[in-house]
């Protein structure tokens, strides 16, 4: 009996010592906060993924709010912080010793972007305005490819596709946003290898004629991981992608029958509405004024909600085959996935009539970042 008791006491002593030698319980997590901004170091990035990694293992992951803010809960240590909105990213190294507010970080790593110029649609001005620019030389950090349509300096009153309120003005543009590569639109569209060199391709509204080779090359480009932005009259380039209006989107016939030059539209995405409202005072109760349609714009007749996201819906006027005016609510901007990539299309676009950001420019800014975020 005595031996049994001694053995029990010995085991208790050993157990007690081993408990004393164990590391103390892990310290409580520390709250870390920060903010993610566009490359211009001004505009917040909403719903970006923020990942804190320790030894290449994700310790905490979250998303930014409508004002670009994020919060992490981490233990003391060194972390690699990765912030990503689709293909737009930045990486930082941080050391956590106590509760801190990090510096505001801006997106620094950009995808390879190409922009094809068009008629009175100038997404390159938006890209430039959100900071895709060399801070020293002032040159854009994306390629600008000469389109096959009328030069953007052509007087508006010489064009069919015009904004009714500004037919006596000439197009304003920033000369630094002239084409900056040696190849043209036709060179790019006919060369799958050259197309594949771009992560994101923006095709401004224009009167591009239907071309089955270009259409197939674009479909292959997106299927293989490219991201394609197309607006208004350039919808003809989506014929193969949509299987002639069978998949994703159906374009209204007669083509280019849109008449409204403005609409009070409903924003269908909560993040977009909150981002516009909280940062720029634009959206009120999910409603926004879009006034940058150009005459004879392309109406989308319908879309497949199982495969396609609609961003905005508004009441518009358009003509039927007998030229009778129809007033109806229509969806106006869309994104759909295709293979490893995605396509964004909108019936409206930027006009480049002002150098400051318009409401439509802000919407396009949001969608520039959103279109590559397909997680």
C-alpha cells in the first residue's frame, strides 16, 4: 500500500513539474487596422481581400469595407500582408508587437493593361485618374492602342454618334493619352499571341465592324484568363462570345436604337452604392443619375441571371423596328465569367467632356477594379 501511495505521489510530482515547464498559454490576439487605396493614393478600394501570412500560412483573412478600411486580429510576430482587388495588388511586411493602425497602403502591383481608343469614350482618362501613371514622367502605366475609328479630336457635329447636348463642341483629351505603341487595333485583334500579353483589355465604344476572326480571338483570350471591357457600339465584338445573343446577353434589334441621354438608375450592388455614397456623396438610396449615354446607343434586350451579374437598371427610351419609342426599365451594365476570365459590358460609357471625375467615371472606376475580382 505504501509503495502504491509513493508511486502515485511521484507521478503527481512529475506531472506537476511538466505542467510548470510547459509554455504559458498563447497571448491574446492584437487588433491591427489599416486602409487600402487606389494607385492614386486617394480613392478607397472596397471589398479587397486582405491576408496576413506567417511562414506562408494564412493567419488571418478579411475584406476591406466601403471606405477601404480593414481590421486584423493577430498574435505578436512578423507577417507578410497581401492586399488584393482582383489583379490589382500590393504586399507589405509588418511586425506586430502591440495594437496599431497601419499606414494607408495603395495598390502598387498592376496587371498588364491595354486600351483601344474609340469615339467619345475614353476609359484611359479614368485609368489615368485613378493613378495608373508613372509619378516621375507622368506617362500612363498601360498601353494605348490606336483604334480603327475616327480620331477623338474630330468635331462632334461631324459624327453620327453624338451627345445631343454637346453637338457644337470639340472633343477634349489629354495629349499624354495618345497611342503609345507601334501596333494598331487590327494588328492586335489578328494576333492571339499579342492579345495574350495583356491581362486586361479595354475596348472603348466605337463602330467596329463585325469580324469573325477578331471575335473568336477575343473569345479565346477571355477563356484563357483575359479580362475584357467592352462598351456600347463595340458590342459587335461579342457576337461569338454570346453565341449570337444566345448566351449571357441578348442585344436588342434594331441595333443602336437607344434614345435616352440620361436616366435615374438603381444601383443593384450594395458595395457600389455604399462606395459612391460614403466616399463621394453620389449615390442616395441606391439611386444615381447617369447622363453619359451617346445618341443611338446599344440596348441590351435581356440577360441570363444564372451566368451574368447586372450592376445598374434604369428607365430608358429606345426605338423598335418601326421607329416607335418604347419606354422601359433596362439593365445597363453587366459582368459574366467565361472560362478562366471575365467580360464586362455596358450600354453607357465615359464621354471625356470633362477632366474631373463625373458620376459615370466613378462607376467605371469601381468596375475597373471589380471586373478582375472573380474569387
